[in-house]
């Protein structure tokens, strides 16, 4: 029988970070920003299915966690760019690998779900 992990177990203490970097919208944002800074509207167009509210919350959370930085250029209207921080860039290759894996195995996973659901 598997032992229950308490809140002081090293794996449980990492959960808040893993929740952020493992969130589907965070992964997609991090992957896109791995290619360089982007404006909010560029991110929204590039991520199919993300609502304005969810993208805003995701960017704020990534900024709060120190993975993304927001730069406001005082023009009219103001220009806002998002970019990975140095720590965010260290995660970028890992995220890119996850995206690549998902793309390679998407059909396999879809077929497995159909088989499972049919049984």
C-alpha cells in the first residue's frame, strides 16, 4: 500500500511550482515566449481556445512566479511586451520538449482514449 505524503514531504512542497509550470496555458505561453518577446495580442492569437481572462491570469501568475517579465513602453497607446526571465528561459527547453512529445504522441493518446472508452 502506498504511503500518504505529508505536506512536508519534498514532493508536496514542490506542488505549487509544479501546478504553475504544468498548467496547460502556462506551458503554451512559456513555449511561445521561448521564441522571444511577444505582445499580449500576439499571444492571444497564437493560443487557440484561451480566453482573455485566462490569458491575463496566466501571464500574471507567471510574472508573479518570476518566470515572465512584463515591459510597458510609454507610447500612445502603451506597448506591453512579455518575455521570459532568465529563470524562465531555463525552463523553456523543458517545456519545448514536452510540447514536442505531445505533438509526436497526440494521435497515439487519442486512439488509446477511444479504445479505453469503448471497453
